C-alpha cells in the first residue's frame, strides 16, 4: 500500500528528528531554550501533516460498526449544542477543536469554521496550555472528569475562566471526545460583584511586544499576497513567482532566501531558481549557492520528495544544506543560526511544487513558532500562484 509506506517513511523521519531534540537536552541550559521552537514546530508538523495523513489512511480502511441516531435526532442535538448559553467546545484527545458553539465563538473571539481543526490551546496564555492539554488527554483516556482554571490570550477577553472537561463517546466513532464547558469570570470575579452570570468584564492588558510582532507578520503576509497577485497578472512560468516572493522575504524576514523547483517528471532533477544573500555576501558565495545541486541538500530533498517542513535553531546539522564547491558545509560557512525549509504546495495532499529555504545568520534572533506559521501560510500562497505548466528556461541567478 503506497500511502501506508509513505506515511511510515514520514513517521521514521519524525522519530529521527525527535531523537535529535532529545539528545539536545545534554546542551547547556542557555542553549536548550533555543531548541524549544524547534520542538514546537515538530509538534505542529504532526498536527498539520501526519495527523491528516493518518485520517486519510483510517478512512480508507474498514471501521468498527456503530449505530447513529436518526437524521432528525442528530439535527436536534446539533441545534441544542449551538444554543447552549454556556460556552462549549468539543475536543479530541489532542485538544484540537472539533466543534464550537455560538457562545464559545464569542468567548474566544473567533469563527467556528476557523477554529475547527486547530488546537484550542492557541487561544490560551502560554502558562496554561500544557495543563489543559494534559487534562484533556487524561479525560480522553477515561480517567474521569476534570476542572481547571485557564487564562485566555485575546486582549478583548483577557481574564480567567473555569473549564470543566467531560468524556463523550460520539456514536459510530472509535475514539472518545472531550466536552469542554467554559464559565468566564468564575475564577476572576466573585459572585454577586454586579455582573450577570457568564458576563465578561476584565481589564484588557495586551502584550505590546507580541501585538507588534503579530502586526508585522500580518503586514508581511499582506505584502506577499499583493506581490504575488501582481506577478500572476503578468503571466510567465513559476520562476518569476519565486523570484518576486524571495525579494519580499529577503532582508526583512531572512538573511538568505533560496528557492528550488521540484522535478517535473521522474527523470528530471530539482532546479535552483533564485538565491538572495545579505548585502555583505561576496559574489562568489552567492554564485556558489546558485550553482549548488539541490539534490545534495538533505533538507531540500526531504521537502521536495516527502513534503517535510523543517525548523532548525541553535546550531543546525552542519551538512543539512549540503556543501559548497570547496567542500565546506554551507551552514557553517554562512554562520547560520536558524533556518526554515518549507515545501511549496497548496495542501498536505497536493504535489510539492518546490521548496523555500530561509537562513538567519549572526546575531539575528532565531525563527520563532509564529514566524514559522506565517512562512507556512506564505508557502501555500506561493504554490497557488505558480502556474501549472513549467516552461523550460535557464535558472535565474541573482
């Protein structure tokens, strides 16, 4: 079964990267902190890539039987869930939102369609995310109902809420779900303090640094979308799309931006399309990367063949991006302190069109999880803009 074999190869590669992260625990404490983002990115890879592939394989295999209620009963239950005055969220064992009622969308200041398929912990303060994940997993394992206090991250709903977790067994499904009921203001406001039941009146205390960073990422995604729309109107092959995207990211988001195209057929080889380096990079350094064979870069090969994303911080593997013509590791030569390598495709099930690699060097801050998420969205926009037919033209050298 080809799908199962590919999924097995992906899991083996994931286990290898997890082993590398576990080995990094031997590093000094000041260096271990920089590896946290890498670990979080790997976890996000499980949610965005491995889990959807597992669901596809599970859907193709026989499922245990189980009766469902009639259509009218199912419709009635859904209507009752949506009209509950208490904010209620249906979660899986990994705290990913399966369904959210109207009261919950108001509490978390989001849309139900947007929240579905995303981890609920993203809407909580960081100091409470791990606690909620652990308690949800315990309830899903059948260890009994739980209740805990959480703090929401949205500035418009800053404060504490009491969440009660209970296990449910949806009819016809092999795994249990967890119902989370939120009672805002129960922990932060005493009863009878002049607020109605379930009302939320907490002082807003936004983290200005986080808000600023979020705004910068939104601006980057917006500028990228504008640039891609303009180049799409001009027509041409995928090369102009990759060159324009690299120009938007260069300097502003990464010191080095490298884009490669995937082989068009099984007999073709990947092609390097564009390389943009820092202003102080000598011409021969940029030229050597432009002439480098992408097939000699393990990270690029993983991205093109298996759709594997990679975030490396601290001191990445010296040979992860191959070597230059003199035999020197590229990451060592350029003093890369963090990198992102992301496949260019429109969805987890679509073919990979190319790979985008970003380096940060010297004293620049390492890539963070939020930045990796923005880069992932940008990669999908790039893939959507790339035309489906690829004219054979010489690789652009910049």
